[in-house]
């Protein structure tokens, strides 16, 4: 890897001082790579596939191209440094990104008021950053390197439901409560006249903060075209508040501040009913992903207590789905 990195960066005297696993990243593997170039020390993050992954995740090459595009659009993300297609270098393709200082662990951010600065300001900043993501790409004028995104689906909500059903079929599970939630989603699916780029995992735990505020938005492996309200609902869903239910915007601030930031940047008024739909669907989708994570452990390819415990979250998510989709909620 030293030779590849030295050639890529144009630094023939580069030496790797240290490599070690990074915490977080429950689907992919992240490593810190510290390099010495003359008297300078530079730190990078190397990101590659874990031993087992989930079907709905993009490839590392696709994720890197999306990261490049949003970086160029001014979204606050780690600097995309380079991508290596050659599996011979370290055994698999990998991306190299600049290291961003800060804390990304969701429960810690939600519970430690010393992180992220003023919480209402943080919620507002996150709303503005999400609006920048939604405006980052024009589906009518895609760069050649993003051709894999294709054209937006005409019905993003039902397309999302079809993907979730395919994921359940892929791991061979039957969960009546989740199927109930998927059917509710079909019946109540809102139209989406203007699909945008969506992150699909924009939540506390997938961004980093320091003592004063937001430093970067992470984990672009699910990004693609979709309904922008899906990201708003995912961020505000109760399952991502980490024990702070009163802070409806990601467990860190008020929904009003988050919406205010989004509207001020996008110029689009948030429709609470549309967001509420996607909050319900967030629980459905997270339940499916949790099942996929548990299946990774059960497969024997990646023994992990974290993956096994994630699979155990599903009953609580199913209870939330059923409460939100009682018969009166179908009309």
C-alpha cells in the first residue's frame, strides 16, 4: 500500500507510520492510516468492504464517486483523496479519504452536551447541510462517472418498498409486522414530483462534530435518487434519537430548528405530513437493515456481537411500526 499511496500522492518519500482500525462504520471497514512525508504527518481514512456486507449497500467505488460529487458541490464531507481498484494492493478495492477530526458516535453526541456546540444551532446547520445534499446533483446533467445512478424512479416510495421486500427475500425471513408496515407504505405512498439525490442514512451517528459544531457528513453507501422527504423523516425518526425522545431532530435539537435550516437553504417549505410518512418508513427500513445485519453474523462470515445485537432490535422496531400503522392510520 505504501508504494501505491506514494505514487498516487506524488510523494516518493512517503512512509506509513501507523495503521489501525477505526470505531464506527457498522457495515464497512474503516482504518486510520498515518503517513510521514518528510517532517510532516498526514492522516487518512481507508475504507473497504467488511468480510460480509448487505445487499442494499453500494460498492466502494460508487460510494467514492458520490463523495467526490458532493465534495465538489460544497457539502461538508471528508476530502475524497483517491480510489484503488486493484485488489492486489491490500486484498480488496478501497477508498482513501482525508481524516476529519471530531466525534461520530450517535449515543455520545446525543448525550454529551459539550459536543456540537449550541444544539439548536447544530440542528439548523444539519438542516442546511441536508438541503445542500439534495441540490448537489442534477439528474438531467450527470457527469460520466455517475452514470451508475441511472434515472430517478417515477415513484420513489414504492420503489423503496420493492427494495425492502427484495432484501427480506434475500435473507429468507418472514416478519408479518414488517410486511404490514410495507403494505401500509404502499397504500399511503406520497407522490414525488421532484426526486433529488438523497443520502438515505442521514442521522446522528453518520456525521461528526467537535466542540463547536458539525465537521463532516459520513457514510454515503446508500445514496441515490429518491424523495428528499425520506432523508428528513429518517433524521427525525424516533429510532435515531438515542434516548432523547424530546429532541425530535436526531436526538440533538428541535424539529423546528432542523426544518428552519433546511428551508432557509433549499427555499422549500417542509410538509409535516410527508415527513411523518417517511418517519414510519424509517422504522420499517431500519428493521429490514437490522435483520440483514443479524444475518451477517449468523452467516458465519463475520462473527460480531454488534451485528448479533443489532438483529435483536427488530421486535422493538416492529412494535413502533404497528403502533404507527393502526387501522385508523390507513385512511
